[in-house]
């Protein structure tokens, strides 16, 4: 169905959308200073899964997989930091 450049484009857009999904929560948490509804377990599981995807991407030598998951972990860590900061 998709080959070459189109497959890479599809993967790039998909990864950008998944990574961007964290941004509204980060903005809302920063503005409201309330992240009580955000689960630590969710963030830990997402980070563990993303780390495994990075290893997979390295093994496959796929920069889209690696980049997307590094970006998502970074956003997840920002969210985790905000939760820790505002949970005090």
C-alpha cells in the first residue's frame, strides 16, 4: 500500500501526532498548576514502552522511530516534572 517515501511520510506524521498529544496536557498543567488526574503509572509505562521502541528503532536503524520516541519521552518527562512540582 505505502512504499518508500510515502511510508516514511506516514510514519513521520503519525509520530508527530502521537508526540504532540502530550502538549495540550503540558500546557493545561502549567496553566492550572493541577495534574492530580494524571497518573504516575501511566507516565512510567509510556516511558518504558518508548524506551523499548527506541531500542527497536536503533536495531532497525530507523530514525523516524528513534526520533519520535525520544521526543515523546522528553514531553512525558516534562509532564512528569510538572506533576511532581505541583503535587507538593
